[in-house]
C-alpha cells in the first residue's frame, strides 16, 4: 500500500461483510507467521504469551473486537475463567491464530466499519479490485473522527 501500512481483513462468516483493520508491521508479521505455521527457534512475543497462558492452565476461549472509537478498534481476550483482558486487535488476532480461538466482532462495529462484498465470484472479483483501488488511496487518518460515507 502507498502508506506501507498493513491491513487485516476479517470476513464475517454469516454475511458478505469484511472488516478492514490497519495494523503495524510487527503485528502483521506475527499474524502472517501464525497463518503460515512458521516456528521460530525461540518464542516470539505472541508465542510467549500463548505459552504463559497455557502454562498457567488457562484457555483463550475467544477474541472480541468490541468497539470502534475515534477511528481506533478495541478488542478483548476472553478466557475460560471468565476474565477478560483489553488488547489491541492486532495482538488479539495474532494470539487467536496461535490458540485456535475464534474471533468475533460486535455487530455495531461491523455495521459501522464493515465493507460489503458480494459472494458471486465475478461480482466479488470486481468488488475486490474496487476495494484494492480504494485501499491504494485511503489512509488510516481517513477513518479518524467517525465513519466515512
């Protein structure tokens, strides 16, 4: 992207919406490593956190993207003990991928920031191309101060 800032696209399993979240390069690498099954010789930060959680006998049951406020997404880690911990979505996603925890997005967040993309393959390809063009021109600052129309 022109700004060289990575983006995560979360896809809603029940609708045709995608949620774009801009993330840092380090977190993008951590997410990509988890998706590709890359194992480092020594644990990276998200691997370490997973190991600490397991070592303490807890299970990460889910990740919730809870809100969008002033252009910033917020997330929570939800544990089997009922404890929730605030987290950046990028870190929460990286951890969810390492623990096989599902990722959920609050309906109001998806309504506000989700982007609809049709399931029909030809339409989807055109929409993806249009979305790529949109991403080439948009910056994270464009989302500050509320939703765009």
